[in-house]
C-alpha cells in the first residue's frame, strides 16, 4: 500500500502542473482583463489624470491615486497603461509570469489580491467559515437522513413506503438548490408566511456578546436554511446509493446462509450486510464533503447573504482578479487530489480485502 500511495502522491505534481497550465493559458485569451476593466472604469467615471507618479507595487488603487491631470473623455495616456501593466506584471512574457507564479505557489505564497488590500490566503481564510458550514453540515445532514432511509427502503423494497419515498426523492433531486432556497425563505424567513429563521447572515449582530450556548443556538439558527438548501440534491443521491448497495448485498449467498443458520433479521442486516453495503457510502464521504464544500452554490450564498468561497470565486472571475483565481484554484485542486487518495484509504479501512497496490501492478 505504501508504494501505491507514493505513486499517487508523485502523480499530483504533473496533474497540478497540467491544471495550472490549462487555466493560465485560457486566461490569456479571455477578453476584458484587469487592465481593460480598470481603463473602462476610469474612463467611465472621468477620474483619470494625465501625469503618473513614480513608484509601484500598490496595484490598481495606488496607480490611479497617483494621477494628477484630468483627461476626461480623451482616453487614458499610454504611460498610464504602461504603468498599469508594470503594476500587474503584464510587462513580462507569459511564460516568465507562469514560472514565477508556480515557484511562489510551491511555498504557498499566493500574493495579494489586485483589487483588495489583503493577501489571497487571508482572503480565503476570511471566507472559509461559511464554506465549512455549508460543506460539513450539509454532508452530515445528508448522511444522517439518507443512510437510515436507504436501509429502510431496501428492506421494504417494492412496498408503498418505498414507492412514495422514491417519488419524494426524485422530486428533491430535480429541484434546483437555489429554487429550494427561495422556497424556504418564502415559507420560513418572513417571505409570505412564517418568520422563524433569519433572512441573512451566519450570525446575529450581537453574536460576540452571547454566551457559549447562545452562540451555538444563534449559529444553528442562521445556518439551518442554507444547510438544508445545500443538502437537498446530495440527500437524494445518497439515499438511492444506500438502497441499491443494500439490495445488492441482501441478495448474495452469504446472507441466505446467515438466515438459514437462524440469525435474526436485525443481526443479518446490521451484523453482516451493513459493513459490506456501506463500503461505497462511507468511503465516498471525503469526496462528497469536498464536493459540497467547494461546490457551495453561489446563488445560495447570495440568497442568504453569506460571504463564502463561492461568491469570492465569482467576484474574482468577474473582476479578473488573477491572484485570487489562481491561488484558490491551486489550493482546491491540490486538496481534491489529496482527498482522492484519502477516499482510497477509506476503502481499505472499511474493507481490508481491497488491495489497490496489487491492482495497480
């Protein structure tokens, strides 16, 4: 197993290089880069000045603040554009910029946001609590509901209970998460019916003054609706996966043998079937959590006024804030590859009979 893990870890290097090369190359052909956006913004506001002060390193804000002579509708002076290109590093060839960027990323130096006075890492850490809330609790909620429901559906396969719960599950899977979020707000956040949950934010304004228990209740109160909205589709998929896994195991020979020995149905189900049926479900936890964690809907965060990684990525893409885009892409890609290895280790932990190393050979 050690050789298999080593090969997977070494494979991360070319995979990450490929991911970054593709995305860096694509950005070179996307119109409306940071220079064009700043130029259009300043021309539209009429706040551009002719003479550019010396010195750099302050990004767009420092460069625009150093101008002195108003030029209005006559456009931006070439020296101003050249200064912007120098500030953002576009005066260097693309290959040199890419190699410099990757060299910094090896030491997890992601630089500073071009449009905010904060480092990329601090910006990500600032938004992280929201994404952890949506990712972790949505995944746990899906598992808590889906596993018992899936087992019951498997045991009562073909019954009326199985039929009507399958209908609800299919409906839940078909409903877009953002539409379900709007429905929850209309029903339970004072939209048209009941004012039970807050409309926005992850905590109350007086959160710092609350007791420990009060903070827990306030956090759960605010997180309830967005977590439910985020877990709706994952809940449906996991329930059907659990049911199908149990059905596959229930029909195997060892289950019939256990029943023939006189074991109770509960002993057969939870003493023999459960471990084998839960192999795929449990081992898939890291990947499912990562999918919810990084795939938190931008619309859900917007609907509930949550400032998380989803909105951060969207705003960075709109503004062409390349340090934020590439920094978060690098971290998320690296974590995704590591989680893939953890998923394989979970398979071995749940079922020691699995040997990835012999299969790789």
